[in-house]
C-alpha cells in the first residue's frame, strides 16, 4: 500500500484565492453585452456612412465654381447622383433636399431613418445638414 499523504487545507484555500478570471456565468454576461453592442452597431453604422456620403456630396457641390449658376433641379440631380455613386441613396430622397435662394444659396437636407432593432422596437435616427454655396 502506498503511503498516505496529508493534504494541507490551508494551502488549497490560498490557491483558490489566487485564481482569477471569469466564471462561465460572467463570461456569458460579457458575451451577451458584446453581442448586444455589435448588433446595435451593425444597425446604426450604415446610416452614418450614408450621412457621411451626403456630407461629401454637399462639399463637392459647395466647391464647384458653377454651382451657384445651377437651377435647383440640377443641384438636386447632382446631389442624388453623387449619393447613388456612393451607394448611399437608400434613405435620402429628392423631397428631403430643400434649396433656398434668399440671402445666398442654402441647401438643407433633413431626413429620418428608422431601423427595426429588436422585435417591435425601432431605432430612429435624425439627420440634418445645411450648407451655403459660394457666389
């Protein structure tokens, strides 16, 4: 018979205190929070990329020296065409673009994006951008 070994319970308890890390439950909670944030980001980021394309389209129109001589229809077409090239023409429609000619030319694009989030809960994003054209 092999000799019996006496185990020191104090040593075992101190080893448990030194062990650190996530338990299975806390790991599941962290994963659920990470998935929640990633899912929300996947819903929101495309709308902000579309808004960024709108800002670029308006900046291009603003830098165009002949833009102040264009009609409102031509300006709208140029903005929509620039958005279409950028694959960002899903939510921004012609009726969202307002052009005013009092006190210089101002172009305002105001629109809203609704994304289904979870079940019957929607994310509503409001975008509003105004630029003034140079003469």
